[in-house]
C-alpha cells in the first residue's frame, strides 16, 4: 500500500492556503522606501514652494539656486574653481560657467592665490555679500510668515523635526563607502567578531 507523500514545508514568511504574504524583509524594505519617497517629495515641494513664493513676492530675487549655493560656499572663504567644484560635487567646467556669470554680475572677483601665483581664487565682492544677505533675509521672512499661519501644535511638530533633519543633512553631505567601511566620521567600521574556535592567534593555538 503506497505511503502518503509528505507535504513540503511552507515557505518561510508566507501564510495562508490560497494567498501569500511577502517575507518580513520585503515588507520592511517597502516601508522604508515609502518613507524615503514621502520625505523626498515633501522636501522637494517645500523647496519649490519657497523658491516660487520668493520670486512672486520679491521679483528682484531671481538668482538661480546653483549660483546662490556658490555664493554661500564662498561666504566662508575664497576658493579655487577646483575646490569649489569639489565642495559642490560638480564638474569643474560647470562651476567655471557659473563663476563666469557671477563675475559678469559683479558678485565675485578673482584674487591672487597666496600659495600659487599661477592660479586665482574666487571671492565674494561687497555686492555679492549684499545679494546673499538679501536672499537670506527674504527666505527667512517668507518662512516666518508661513510658520505663523500654522497652528501652535503644527509649529511644534516642525521644530521638533529639525534635529533629525539636520542630522540627515549631515549624513547626506558625507559620502558613504559602498562597502560600509567608513561612517560619518570617516572611521573604519569594526570587523565582525569571528565565531569561537575559528579565531587566529596563540590563545586558540593557531
């Protein structure tokens, strides 16, 4: 008499007879992707809305964001074009084009490099400092007006989120090693501990 065949075990992470559920790892990955997408969407909308409202209320403020970011970087200290490209993670020829427009506008000028007379550093002019200050003041005023339109509870939620967003900005600004060898501080990640009995060294007689 033939023996009944044993049914194979049900795949891990799946349930039900006719329907299945995705493995936990897949569900977690999907949830993480949805969170990341929502955050990216909100940040994009916020930046676009702020920029658009500034241009509407302050027609004079039409400086492209790429040029504003160069001015912000140069506000700390003069830099060579190559250094600017590295800071902004842009191609040197792209930065050269942006610098050329800022030179034409009178917002920056070229200064001799004390360390190498063959090269020049790009520095903010007085007009560049004023333009950057006006840009910052316009954005602060617009943001303050928008915050005032929220309820106290909503304002509190926005402010409570700032430390996490600042940390996230730091993480995004620091290149991540694909192998996971470095972190935010550039320190090497600790090596995984070997199972007992497989370590090398005199303690185990290796």
